[in-house]
């Protein structure tokens, strides 16, 4: 029987990787906050509810803005995943499970979600999109199977973590 399981590990990025991750975290946070403001303003000012597709199309236009060309320096996948997370937050709000989505702050935990098309997993080495070298991960337990998604995060104490969602075959 297959089951999705999560595995979280600490990793130690190089100074170049720290810079690339900081840019990715910043762009992901910016896009999330921008889309939250866009959806909120659209609803209260124009009385129009925007969907994920609307915000995704608006993001494409935003990335073409000459003043926002820095959004193209990072992988597009974490930006799109941020929009998906915002859409999930709105769905949870409208079903009454959670409060209205809040803006993300720079000083809290920062993260970037990578889908399978945005990372390379070979020989137990993880290389993220737009990065040249694999991350130096400290594996304290092993998993079998291929990762389905990866979340890279940094806590307020400047510690870096990587979480794998793995479709693993369970022994019976």
C-alpha cells in the first residue's frame, strides 16, 4: 500500500545558495501579499471575486512590468505555488474553517514550495530550479521512493530546513 509521508531535514546552504533562497523567499512573499491585496481590493472596490486563474494571469502581466523584472530571477514555480496556497486559504475562509488570510511578514518563517518540475532528485541529492549546486542536507533518516514535492524553509533563527513529500510503499 502506498502512502504519502513527510520527511523534514536540516540543510546548510552555501553563501550563494543563501542569497538565491533569500531572493526566492522574498519574491514568493511579495507575490502572495500582492495577490492577497489584489483579491481583497477587487472584492471591496469592484465587487468582483477573483479566482486562482485570474491572479495567475495577473502575475504573468506583473512579471512583464519593467519595474518588476526581478521576479524573473527566481523560479516561477514557487510563485505559482504561493498563489495556490492563497487560493486554499480563501477556500478555507469561505467554508468557515479559518480566518481571513493575512499578509506574510519578512521576520517570520519563510518558505518556498517546489513542484516536481522545479527540482532534480538524483542519487539522494536535491538541486532546486535555477540553482547550480545541490543542497548540503543532513539526512538523519532515509526514505524510499521519489519526492512529489519539496518545501524549503528558513525559521526566524536563520536555520534552513527542507521537507519532502514522498509517495512511499508501506511494508505490511
